[in-house]
């Protein structure tokens, strides 16, 4: 019996797409960034000691941090006023960004949460290339009051590169948030992990569209993608579509999505132990997003907020849902 060789694989309709210029993580470098998208009202409502860190990072980041340079084409000058260098490259942008947006009172939240028009988020780079032995850790937190489409394409072009993407989106009122993520594994011996958890209430609409493409030469790839959602009202909607396109034969890949409601048995157990119903729901929701929060470093680095600071923002928003 003839052995199964990758040379004999029918690669189907694989058509390599071009790499769009954007942020490049050089060989051997490690970039970790946390983006917080929320209203000024939501940020101000969180009682956290580190709120003063919501500002542009220093021009001299701590050792080990990769100083980002943002192509001007990827930025929206309407939301910020970064400093440009002579090469037309934007630097010192608020990498951990709290995107201030206009607000009106939400008709569904117990505490007034802002509602905005749908926007294209430009603070987050839409195209990232990851070189050999490089690592990207990227977390996106979307607070209530934001309506946005967040497109992101990542190309793993160097061997032994690794990408970890995670996100939390908390949507209320008429928020409309969509993640559109494409992960291209273009070479072998690379790994990617995606975890996105969302909560939706009111008449919010959430979307997660994730695609992983494994090129024919990307053998020994490991790629995983998961999206989990909880609906807190009968009128909230979630549309989730994780996809895999695999053209190599030596890979480990998985993808999945869930949409559900808070577990009433868990609520009953906590209430039987003297925990009020609203608090029980809050604890359930915090536990649901905890896996993403755990990916954030304990200490604030490179201008990012610390885990406790972001957890304070998230908890404050969740308590408005209960």
C-alpha cells in the first residue's frame, strides 16, 4: 500500500490571498496588547485606582515591550491626535484605548449606558503579519455603548510563530458589534488560539465571523477557535460562524461556537446558599468571561491596563446587566 504523502493531496481550490501591508512583528519578537473599546461614561463609572493609565504610553516603553508603529492609513484622525514622525508613521498612539463615543441613555439597562452609531474601529490594526519565532498576544474588550465592526487579518509567515487572540464583548441596548477575523497559516510549525466570549442583552446584535486558512505547505499546524455567547434577553441576537479551510494533512485544528442562557440550576444553588438572585447572575457572568480576563497580565505594561483594572471595567458593566 502506498504511503500517504502531502505531495499527493488534492488541495482543492486553494488560492493564496495576498498579504495586505500593516503591522509586522519581526522574527523573534513578542507583542502583547490589550484594547479596551468603550464610552467615556462607562470608563468613568468603574471605581478603579488605575484609571489614570488610560493615556498614551511612554515614548520609552519598558524593556521587552515591542514599540508599535501604526501606519497612517490604518488610523482615524477623528478619534485621536497621535504624533506623526517624518516617515509618515504614527507613533505613541493609545495602544490600550478607551474609545470615547457619543452617548444617549439606553432604554434597557438599569444604569444609563451609552448607545452609539455603528463605526469602523480603527485603533486596532486590521492587518498583522507574524514572523518566525514571533508571538502575538492580543485581547479586545468591548464595553456597552459601542457599535462597531472589528476586522482583523493575521498572517503567520514565519516558522514557529504563535498567535493568541481573545476577546470579551458586552452588548446592551441597540449595540451592534461584529468581529470579522481571518487567520492565515502560511507556513508550517505554527500555532494559533482564539477565544471570544460575549454577553448580549436588550436588543443588541453580536456577530463573530472567524476563518482559519491552513495553506498546503503549513504542515504541523495547530489552530483552535472558540466563540461562546450568553443571551440575557429574548430580543438580543447573536450570529456566529467559525470556519476552517484546511489544505494540509498534518494538522491539529478545531473550531466551535455556543449560544445559550444563564444556568438556572447554578442560580438556584447559589440562592440556596443565601446569595441574592441578581448577585448570583453577576457571579455567573463574571465566571463566563473569566477565561479571557486570565489571559491579561497581572501588572500593567507597555501602556496597557492591568488585569485588575480591566476586570473592574468589565464587572461594572456586567452589574448594569443584572
